[in-house]
C-alpha cells in the first residue's frame, strides 16, 4: 500500500487521500417540529409552525415537502 505524503497514513485510511463525499450527501440535522413558520430552503414552499423540519447545511431549513422525516 502506498502512503499519504502529508499524513504518512495508508491512503485507504487517510481522510486527505479519500475522495470527497458525493454532492447529494449534504449533512443534515435531526428532525423536529418547527416553532415558527418559514420556507423550505430547497423548494421555497411555505411551512407552518408544527411542520417537521431539519437543518441541512449549507441550504438551511428543509421541510417534509422535500425530504421524508425519520423519527
């Protein structure tokens, strides 16, 4: 196995050498019920207080219109 020139780890275990995450794999937080009304960051559909939402970085608040809640 070859080693990373920066970290000296095997390339298969080095975060520097591994390919980056797929663009569709955006980090997202846990689901909870909205306290205030707002708009979905993906489709701009308005949501009301009580709608399941979660934070998706860097987009913003994603509502259940664009994703399926996993409680």
